């Protein structure tokens, strides 16, 4: 169907279901949706239910970046739970958060929705990262209609002044862009405008003599949409509240980076480097939000159980030796928003599949990892 907002006809739906079945039979864990991004944002709940139906009997999971994490958080969470209820599939929601100061009180209510679903026998879980800022593409500020049709269509709209006025009006009123504090939006990576990296949109717009909305539109056009951002908008109190839920796992929502070489560019979110060490150092050792044992379970055994990885996630005879050796008294994240390319401290050794991969903080150049299947 491509990047169009149309509803699928019967033949297209049958094709999608067939592709899901084929993928599951080939070893997929389930189906994943990104409902703030095209084309996922154009789907209806009914379409998602139909596409998810085939995974239940194959033991699959419905993974979702839900449709909204701010003003529409509760409605979006209810939709994910509804999909699980109507299909019988397990549901996992990615990087749980309540974004935007006006929405912080919704975090507790969304957590309660999951608690209630679990009490009714549904298998619903979530993960989170321990930071009050998120990160994604700058293009997500554009309204959904402006992102239809793919890159070329978006750039065509950005080049039209009248359409830009319409986009600006919608950006100011949409659930994602409304009330944006531009001094809390940081440019993380912009290969065509390296000087913007690490600076706030408010500063960059003022320097250019533009409003923040106009600056975003002009830069997206100039860079052909290749700009990522960090957006501050979550609550520390909510992070602690989320961590206390026994079904809440820990995940980075990041990607592979390195302190040197081709993966060291930009000023990315520190979560890719610091997530697990930050939980162990800040929220376990310093704040005592959860116990050390419980934190480790959320990082290892619970994810392995959720993904049906039969021989991983536990230190147990017959299981794969995937081990991180750390000092609970010193482990800490060092990556910051200003200087993110820093590895965590207090983790001298890492073993993957029984092979020493990190020894005394240095990579051994061994690569014993393998693709995992349920």
C-alpha cells in the first residue's frame, strides 16, 4: 500500500495476513507497529486487529510504539490492550512514557490500564528507559497528512509556502506539537548542518530570525528530512513510578554506537550508552527505587521469558552464558546529553555465548553473538 492513508481492500488485507503468517513460520517473534510514523499512523484499530490475528496461534507478540504518548496516551494504551483482548495475542508496548508536562498525570492512569488488563488475564507488558527526554526524527513534528506519500511528497509540500502555513497551523494544535517548549528540543544529528548538533531549536531559530515552526520546516526541506532530535518532556517521579511495576522491563530504544569511527557521529541521546548502568547506579544504588535483584530480572530473565527464549536470561545449567560482570558499588552511566559518546563505568567484563567479549574494559574482537529466535 505504500505511504497512503487509504484503508486496505480485502485482497490487500489477505496479503498482509499471509505475510505475517510467512514471517511467523520463518521464526519471527510477532508483529511490530510504529503508530506515530507513516504508514502505521494511517491504520485503523480494526486493521491492526486483522493483521495481528494470525500470530496468536503461533505464540507471537504484538509489539507497539503506541499511537500517542502525550495528550492521547490513555486512548492509545486502551487501543493496544483492545488488540490483545480481541486477538488473544500478548501485547508489549515500547518505551512507556507520558510526554509533556500537561500529561504527566496520565502515566499513573496508563499504568493502571495495564494492571487492570493483566488482572483480567491478558498478557500485557512494557519497557522503559531511565531518562526524561525522548529522541526521534524532527519530521515527526509534521502533521500526519503532511507525511503521507513518502519523502518526495513531503519535500514537495515543504517547498510550497501555502502548504507550509497549513502545516504550521496544524503543528501548533496537534497532540504532538502543541505546547512544545522549543528550548527543550535539542538537535541530535544533522549530517548536512553539523553546526546545529547539540543546540536547541529556540536558539537556532532566533539566530536565523525565524519562528521555531518556520525554522523546523525550512531545515527539514534543506536537509531532505535528515535531522534527529532529543526532546525533554518526561517526569522523574513518573520514571520511579514506572520502575516499580514488576512487569516493566528496561530497554534503550537506542541503537549501536561507538566512541570512535563511523558510529561516533552527532550528539545522540545518551540512552544508547547509559540505560542499564543508569538504572543500576542511579535508581538501584542511589535512590533504592527497586532492588538490585529485581533490576537484573527486568533486564534479563523477564525479557527472555517474554520473548520465549528458552535458554537465555538466567544463570542456570544448560543455559547460554551471556553474562555482564559489573561492580554494584561503582557501576554508573557516564554518557550525558552534552557528551553522549562515553561508555558506562564499573563494567569490566562481558561474556557472550560463553566467550569473553569485553575484558578489563577492552573489546577482545571476538564476535560470538548469533541471531535469536523464539
